[in-house]
C-alpha cells in the first residue's frame, strides 16, 4: 500500500493538474487549491514538445490534445521579408509515434487537464490558496485562505515562478530577468501557416508564430526588455504593431490583427533554478516553482510535466514518506532541468550579446537528445 493517502497541490497549472491526475486515479485523495478564478486562465498559446506529449499520453489526454491543437514536425527559418531560408525537420523527442510539436491554446490545455483531474476524483477549488503550513511527524497541517485547515500526507507547491509555497518553506530563490521582453497576440491562422516559423533579425531578436488550431495561432516578438507595465491596451497594440513593421510575409496579415486587438500581452523573460533539495519536510516543489526558463527552447511546460510524472511514481510506490523519497525525486530531475534552464538562458544571452559564431544548432541537438530519454 502506498504511503500517501491524501495530498494537497497548490496551483492548478500544467504540472499541478498532471500530478493531480496521476495521484487521484490511483486512489489518493487529492485537493487542488488555485488562487485564480475558474474563468481566469492566463496565456494565449503554448508550444508543446514531444517529451511533453509523451507525458500527456500517459495522463490519458493525448487524443483530446491532438484534436484541440495543431501538430507539426518541422521548423521554418525565414528572412525578415518573409523569404523561407530553411525548413528543418524537428526531433520527435516523445518517440516516433508522436509528433515533434503541438501548438495549442493554453486555456484549452488547461480545460482538458482540469476535466481529466476531476474525472479521476481530484477536488479542484478556485479562488483559494494556502496561508500557513505546519509540519508534523505524520503530515502537514495546511491552513487555507477560506479559514479551513486539514492535515495532508504531502503538500506540493505547483504555484508558479513566484511561488507562495516556496517562500513559506524558507527557500529564498527569486526569478532573475534575462534582459528580454516578449510581445504576444492570439490571432487568426492564415492557411499558409502550418508550423512554427522564426526570424532572427530585423528590429527584434526573434519574430515567430505557432499554429494553435484549425483557425488560430499565436504570434510573438522578442526585444530588449523595457518597462511597459504602465501602457494601456491600445498603446501595447500600437507598440507591437510598430515592431512588426520590420517583417513581411505572414506578418502583413498578423499586423492587421494586432492593430484591431485589445489583448496584446507583454512579459519579461525570467529564469529560476532551486538547488537540492526541492523539499522541506513533506512539502515539495514542482514545475516553475522550482525551475523556470525563458521560452527559447519551449521546454517549460514539458519539464513541469516530467516533474509530475516522476514525483507521482515515487509517491505511489514508496512505503514511507521520508527524505530518501524526496532526495530520489530531486536526483532524477535536477541535472536534467539544469541543462534545459542553462541552455535556454544561454540562447537568450547569445542573442543579447550579438554572438555571431554561437553553436545554436549544437545546443538544440544536445537538449533534444537529452529530453528524448525517459525522465
């Protein structure tokens, strides 16, 4: 019999919901506390790499993901004027029976995982977070923001890059900006867009887009970081539209949608990596709460999903919840994650510094080979 009969997961993002599915379907009573409201799913689009698809298949949601998203197996490189320079076959890091990449709308992925978690028996409560954690020999007393308290065999902080749980357990590691900011818009998919195409050059470090469904895609422009927090929605759209003037081809169509949009999103690239151990007592961190990286390799969600898979395996097979269990989790994950985080940060730094002889293909091959292996 597994040592864990109940668990609290703080955060209903990708890694938290994946862990909820894996534990609940094996009979663990799972509570998920999510601060945001049920309708408040942030983000426009997400690029899901093959190793993430492998975990989604294990979760039993691959068919839904495939139906909702847009699969492709190559990467296009274009000049700023839209001319195709190269079409590069992408690595199927999840295995030959899965596509290399699926682009999809982030809220749709969240809805699929939420439905699967609830079907497995997990209780997901929105508008709720943890206020206090007290460690005991046989569990963790969690006091929630609604005033209720309960004891759990394990508490998992899956509450993102600015994790409240991480702060509560005394891990003082904070995200670091990487010097880049990204503008995103969710928009129509022109028929000619059938994969991610990237431009390195022009007024931005990166101009790219990714199809997310039969009729949708998201587009993004990456520039040197600026303070844009005080801009109105109209000013954000105007700024992104002005940046896009340096790009042709499909960007001529995207630009028209930017001008008409009130949903342009702007965020900074940030990174974070917590050294071992990833727990304090029976409280453990997963996903962006313990490692986060700029999206230069599109591995953020994938690494969080792998965390959930490995932690669930260990919790469901352990006879006792002790430090050896959490050490095994950190040992299996830390160096793999470190490689991904450091490579993602390095790719961003090469662009910021204008490094001309950087071995970008070599770096990407190294990471693809690593994540093709089972976690």
